[in-house]
């Protein structure tokens, strides 16, 4: 996973083979997995001027998610 400079997102990673986005948050350290995320969104998220805003707009509540714990 890649460290980010975002306020809320500490780390994020992506598996193109599985179309799986993993996000870890600063606040509680929990990791969340988002399923069937297109690779294009991953590239756009990495290049976004605000990773947090991009996540809230294009990922959150748009894809099935699962908590992976701490």
C-alpha cells in the first residue's frame, strides 16, 4: 500500500487482477476493501488533487466494501 498525504486516508493500494482497492484511514487504522473498482479510478485517485474528496465522490457508497480490521 502507498502512503498518502491525504487528511483522512493514510494508505491506499490496488490490485488490478482482482479489481480491489484497499484503503486505510488515519483515524482508527482500519483497512477497508472496495470490490470491482475499475483500474481507471485507481489511476485517477492517485493523481487527484484531493484524495479524500475523490474517494468520497467516486468510491464511497459506490462499491461493495468490507472491513479488513486493523
